[in-house]
C-alpha cells in the first residue's frame, strides 16, 4: 500500500509506474467499492496520475450512503469532499480494456487523515493487526458468474459448455495472465451459463484487489464477446446463485495453523479458536459478506451456498467448510455463505476481526456437522433475510470495535435502507433491480 507514504513519495512512485506502463496506456481508473458492494470509479489521463497520487482526486462523502440502485440512505447531504488516493503498487494495465489501467484507491480527508469510512483502509488495519500478532494471512476469493440470455448453455461442468465458449474463456485466461494474475482453475459451474475462476491466495488487501480485478476482466472480456456477465448472488428466482467464497489460512513462523496440530483434522488450538470466532460472529458477518436483499435469495438449503451456521470437513452446505488438503500447506477454511455483492475489503476485514476475537477468548469449535446439515437435526440456519443479519451486525461489539463507529454505522444505515427499499418486492423484482450492479 503506497497511500500512507508522504505525498511527494507517492508522486515519484506514480511517475515510475507510468513509465513502466508505457505509451499504450492513456487513462487510469481509480476505483473504490462502496458499502453496497458496488465498484465506483473516477478516471484521470495517464499524465495526471502523479498529480492524483500526490493530492488525491475529489469524491463526495455521500458515496458512503449509496445503495445498490444509486439511491442514498438518509442522513447524507451534498456538502464535503474526500480524496481518492490511488495505490500505485497495485496499478495494473487492463488487458481487455486496451489503453486503460486500474488502481484501487484509498480514501483520505482533505487534511490527509485516513477517512474512517474507508473500507480498504479498514482491511489494511486488519492486515496490520494480523502482522502485529505475528500471523500471516493467505486469502483468496473464488469468482463465480453467469452469462445472461442463454449464453453458455449445456450440462453442468460439461465439456459442451467449454467448447461452445472456448475463444471467450481463452481470451479471459490470456488477459489475466497478461495482468500478472495466477489463475489456479477455471470451469463451467452448475447453472446455465455459469463459470468459476480461482486464483492464487495473497494477503487480505491483495486478495480483495484480486477478486475485483478478476471481475472487471471477466466483464470486459464478456463485453468484447457480446456477452453480459452477472456476479449477482441471485440471477434466476429459485435457481442456484453465484457465491463469493472466501478461502483463508493463517500462518505463524511458516507453519499453517490449520495443519500439524492436536485438534480435529490437524487444527492447532489457535487455528481452531480463530475459526470458532468466525462461527460465533457469522450472523453479524453476513451483513458484510451477504449484504444484499438478493443475497438471501441465494442463501437457502440445497444450493451449496453454506446456509447453516456450522462447520464440517469438505461440507458444502456448512457455512464454514474445512479443507484439510492433501499437504499441510494446502489446509484452509472456506467461508461459503459469502457472495460477490460483498465489499470484499469489509468481508475479509470482518472475518479477521471475528477470528482474532476468537483467539483472544480461546474459543473452541462446536461439534462438527458431518453430512447434510438439513439431516443433522441440530444445525442452525443462518439469518434467512437481510434485516436479521443487520440486527446481528448492529449488536456485534466485535465488529463495531474493529470497523470503528463511523464505518459500522455507515454500513448499518445502508443495510437498513436497502432492506426497507426492497421490502415486499418479489424475487423477480429484486433480481431485475440488482443482477447487473456488481
Ligand atoms: N454456486 C454456489 C454458491 O452459490 C457454489 C457452488 C460450489 O462451488 O460449491 O455458493
Ligand atoms: Mg463454485
């Protein structure tokens, strides 16, 4: 993260980055994600990047109140300004948008003080907290999307689907490689037109940056092929949705806390306490990781979206799927109930905060749920609608303390206003209003 450096140093780094971009790039997009999970942008000509890095680019604070449909939560006005400061260490030339580069931005006040409502700076604080505890976090978010209008029809995981779209998928792989992104896997998913990409893990902020850049790239390649990609949690009422599963492993002194320990499946005591902390806060965390009314159209049993508040080894209906892997370095946990409507910086930062609270309190995991939770007789359903998750979030001291009062209340206002705005609308209306927003 370069945004914390003194302004003159930021400008010098930006000038060097522009030199590396070369003459092909004309415009640089500065992006930040709002509390509704929507990527918002401003752009500058490439020769203004150094100025933007030094002084920031103006953006109204009202974006903290934006809803998914561009309405605003009450209580915001037209006054004030913040500065978008591009993180030039994450500047990337966009292979599928020739002539353009992208840099995630952090938001500061005009006085240069970090904006307390900045979601990416929050994730950065949680990353710093991990480092303070001597922990290394490796995180990755899977990207699922659906092509609309019947594109990509064919059997789930079917070769027929891949053949039909081989040029499209090849261009996607090429674009991601050109952007220096390490794809692990790509495959046709369950629903018509649905695909999935996974990338190598990185630090908390980097993992969120990566997930966003993958989505932009998927969207840009789709546009070039005359296709429309939706990352929305629900694309058809009653059908399988798009997840945004968060994979996470914690390391201390080169050792994975999810392997080689005395606990279940090799969990160390610290690794178990972290996961127990996540499970304890999960209803509240849903307000960060499944933040939309549409999220709850996806989060229902039988769709492998992890709608139960439990954990289980390789259990795809459990919100927390433990993946021991076949070697110690592969062990990780997957928060399966999250989707791509989430602001990924809030989702990752929130999970870290919950896990650290679990470590501090020495929590233990409840018994594992083996098999389908629906048959267990005791697995608890996660909140089935946004207001319930919002109430849990409102009551979460762990998340309020980690996010800070201002960010916590901004998220709360957006969730409350969205729930009210969509109250009484049927699934088709919710989907129509949201499926092309993320
Ligand atoms: N599409 C499913 C979801 O909504 C996930 C399927 C899977 O990858 O297990 O989370
Ligand atoms: Mg999947």
